[in-house]
């Protein structure tokens, strides 16, 4: 599904899907536009956006998320919470 930038004067951080439904406008549907995969490095989970850009790396050993790209604070919180729930820290 193609993602297009909105051109109606709203902030660029608000994205539209091809079917014109809003993503992230009110914090809903955040996780559906990201996917998570294990990196080649042991114990690291990559957070990728719809374009497969690495947005962050999560360490299962420490529980620390290292953000590599700018993401809204509300989105970060939801993603970090999801990672902690699905990939708990291993001692």
C-alpha cells in the first residue's frame, strides 16, 4: 500500500494511506505501520517503518531502545511498550 504525504497544509508528520485513512493523527494505528525483526546481531530487534528503514534497535539484554530516526514521542512510547511486552529483557 502506497503512503502519500498530505498536501492540505497539515504537518508533514501526518501521513495518509492510499485509501485516505489517517495514520498517527490521534495515536491510533501506530504499530500497524511498523514491523519488527530480529537483526543478525544476537539479542537485537530492529524496528522498521513501512519503507523498511531501520527506525530503532531494541536490545533484549538491556531493554534499551536506540532510536536512529525521528519519531513522535507518542509513537515511541507505544512502540517501546510493545517491545517490552513481546521481547522481555533476558538477563
